[in-house]
C-alpha cells in the first residue's frame, strides 16, 4: 500500500472549512492537525485565521481581518469606500493596508497589513 502522506498528498480539511475563511479556534478547525492548518494551500497572514491561499482581494482581506477585529472597530477611509464600491483616485490604491478605526478612548489597532485610526 502506498503512503500518500510521504508523497506530498495533503490531509483533507473538514468539509465546513474547504474554501472558507475561518478562525483557527473554530470548532471545525479543531478536527484538523496543526500541521494541516499550516499547509501551503492556506494563508495565515492574519494571526489566528486561515483562508484559501491566493485570496488577496480587498474583500477577502477584509473578511479575514474582520474575524478577529475588536467589537468597537470598523473599516474606514479608503477601505470602507472601496468595500462600498465608491470609486477612488488611483493614488489611493498604492497602500494595500486595511484602514481600521476605533472610537475614543480605544487605541488604534496595530498589526501587519492594517493602518489603525
């Protein structure tokens, strides 16, 4: 019998997670091994989340961050405008970071890939 795991075959994800963006702490993710959750077919660029690799559009990145965004935070500035489909001048696309705002007295979030306000 052939050992597919040594030949590079991946252990399948639970059906609920295939093609989905999810928190590593989700109950469905608990059935997958830590090694499987670090697979190349999953993007872990936002701490504590996984998404299909290559999902780099603004809505995909916003969804990934929204899973762990504080309750008092919201998308703002160019990010909010683009998510609503509002046309913006091309220079606003130079910075790919997500704009995340909070109301006082909360502190602006800081993490790779976001700009806190």
